[in-house]
């Protein structure tokens, strides 16, 4: 709702504003939807002048149609696919995270969502040499873990430091701070973060359900509205700045007992791709506690319900065949 | 409001009737007439946006490739338009028709019939619909408006405007009324998706979750309602992660159409699955074949 103010467009002066308010026209939407002829008579202003004002205001506030051909050309040149660094996960995602979309990672406690986010951030900042924005709402991010993962990729401390500098971390613990941070990123923060490194290619929010699920339920609708606002800002940021958005979510049990991602039905329409992470039970017997399985539950590119297994310890190597890189010591604290 | 001679002509000139846009979705002779509003309702992942792409392709393709050659406006309210996916469907349909002309040029001409608008709030949607009126009068080939989705601002509006339902629904009601006027004056057709916000508590009984929750003005406007749902994938436990083709064939989506327009109240069910070339409808016998395999 855009309130009419004087000086918004040529011809909209104080007297006219007063007359319009007297005729119950307070916002741009009211003016555009009302009958111009009748209004011109009531406010004793010429029909032509009012019609011109309406046209200027409409042009200022409407969204312009774009031809499909132009949109396609633009997308061809700006969409990128970011590999996550893990071949199994890439196979599931049809070669990686797509820019301009939201990808969701859901899983129970200890299923490895944060570890996957670390792996993605490290891969993008070290291998692809692009910046990453990491928004941590659970307090689970430790720079020492990121350093540990980088040390497995390279032993050159300068490169490690450079890669760490390309990961920008924001720590917030409630939804209003999250909204504030996202809005400020959208209006200039992303350009600032891109200075001195690669441009920002990914925004990771770990986790989005930690700040929203306490507000859901009950009779108030404010929680739902805030959730949809967060989704809206993430989507516009992803589309306008060509970044890939990765969010994590918790899980709940559905009526029939099966595990499903949390935040309800209204959130389920938001992410374009959804992955469910689970521990692999048989791995406990085989003493590989870091084995995880990922199942694709929503995708517009792949058939659903395909599963892949991967090991959290060796992020950039697939199940079959490890290259000769060092295995991380388990005793590292 | 007075209109110029050109505007009058553009308004009265007959726009393409889209009754035959997809006969497999609608009952006999019950396709969307001029001025019809079709609502696609369903949970996530039930194929609503895929159906919209299918209808879009049918409209913009040249007649030689089985299309209707009409202009289409796509109003995108939740940034879900995947142009690359759409272009791959158009490409496969164009090459299937084995057109003699250059592929690039054919693709460009199809895409130039499509206009895309992104809206990020319901007030912007209202203003954009007003703006579209000028586009409608200047493009007599424009016969279809696709809105994906009309329910994107539901929760934000509920919270923004106070406690009374009327105030909360005011913006969407105004959009619906404006759409109604555009439908009457310009004789276009509208298809809109609406996301379900309630999952049925017991999978078999779904009447409560299928009820429309948007404002009355929108509900009055809707003439055809397509309820989309997804059938559970087949019991191929042994084939997990195995044959991709097998998996795809078992992902069947069903559409149930109810019309409340004209004198006849009719309903019709159809099923489809999603392939590389877009939506593929299943014939009756194929449906039974898949069921038997399960």
C-alpha cells in the first residue's frame, strides 16, 4: 500500500492531495482503481490532469512485463550451477545448486545438515573462489571446523586464509534479525561482501526453521506471515543477484508415521528442490558413523525418491575410490 | 471511461477461444470458454506448475507444431517460473514436429509471444493488472493470462491488515473484481494455481483440505476447478535407486476437474506423468496397466 504524498509526481500538489483525501482516496491503489471522471468532478480538477497523474503513478509502481525471449537470453547468461563438492550430492541435485532457486536440506538432529552446509561453503570458497554468505541461527558454526575442512584440501596457509575470508558469517537468533539482515543484504550488502573476493554466489541459512517454528501454531497468523516474508526476500535475492540459496529445516512425523520436513504445508511450496538427510543404520555395525543417506523428495528435474549415500568425513570423494588425500584424524578436537 | 476508436476495435475484435486448449483435462465440450477462470488446486509436488507449462507451450507454439499461436501473459508471484525447463519442453516439441525452418528462429518467435511479469505483493499485483489493461488493448492476439500463484500473498495479507477478515481479503478481492472486469471486457481466459494450505489428516478423506480458502470474490469468479494430486509411487522397494525410467513411470499425477459453469455440472478425471518432453497424459488402458504392475 503506497500512500499518496505530495511531490510524488508532477501535478500532485497539496491542494489536490487534500481534495483527494476528502474523497477518501489515500493510496496509489485507491487512485488507480477509482473512476477518474467522477473523481475529477469531485475534486474540481481537469480530467486530463488527473488522468496524466494516474498514468505516471501507475508507471512508477507497476511491474513491467518482459518478453519471454529477453528473459531467456538473460537467464542463459546469468544462471550458474554450483557444485556442492560431493559427487553423490551433485548427482542427486542434477550437477549442483542452481542459482536463482532455493534448495532445502531437511533432517533430524545429528543427520549432518550443518556439516553439509560447511562442506558446500568450503567448496565454493576454495575451489570455485567465490564468496559465500553463511547465516547461522543455531550457533553451530565453528571457524575451526571450517579450517579443518580446508586443511584437508590444501596445506598452504595463505590459501586457507583467503578461502576463510570469502565466507561471511552472520549470527542471528530471531526472525526479525534474520529479516533485517536479509533486507540489508538485498539493498547493498551483497555488493559490499563481493568486494575483494569473488562475487557472492551462495547464501546459506542454517537453519531457517530454528527461528520460525517457535512462532508457528496457535491462533496468531504472524508466524506464517513472517515465514512467507523470509521466503519472499530469499527468493527475490536469489533471482535478482543470481545466488543459490540453501536452507536447512528440521523434520516431523506425518499422520501416517513417516518422516517429513517441518514448517508445514505452506512452506513446502517455497523450495524448488528438497532433500531429506538420514543416518544410515547399518553403518553403526560397520563402524562408519559418518555415513549418511540423502533422498530427493521434491525436484523438477529428477525423478523423486532417488537415494544416494555419502560419507561426511570425506566430503569431496565419492563412495567408490578415494584419491590419495589425507584422512582427517578423528581425535582432532 | 471513454476509449479511442483503436481501443474499441481491439476490445471487440474476437480473441482466440481456448476451448480446445487441452481436451483431455476437461469433460466433453466443457473446456474453458472465453471469460472462464480455471483454478488448479493442490499440495506441493502435484504437478500444477507442470500443467501450466504444458498449457503455455500449447498456446505459443506455431500451428504446424500443434499450437494455437496466441500471446500469453504469465504473472509470476512466487518466482517459480523456470525458463530453462520451459525452453527444453518447447525445444522437444518443436523438434518432434520436425519443422523445416531454423530451430533458433522458431524458438525465438514462440518466446516472443510470451510476456512475463513478476509481482512481489498483492498491491503490486493490483497495479500490474491495471497496467495489463493497456497491454490487452494493444495486443489483440493476447488471449490467456496465467497466474502462478494467486495464493502467494495469502498469509502476508492476513497479517497486515488488522483483525477483520474483510480488510484482510480486500486486496485480493479488488484483484478478483478487476480480473472479472477484464474478462468481461476483453473476453480472455485465466488459469491460476492455488497452493493448498492444509494437508488431509487422513489420506483418504480430503474434502476439508480441498475447500477453497481465498476470498469470496475470487471463488465466484472461478468456473472450472482442477484438483491435482499425486499417487503414491509403486511398490518397487527392490528397485530403489535403480532404473530411472521405472521410477518415472510410477509417478502418476491425477487431475479431477469440476465445472460449475453453464447449465451442466460436470466432472472429469485424468492422469498424467512428467517426462523430458513435459506432461504426457495417460490413456485409460495405460492407467490400468500401471495399476496392474503395482
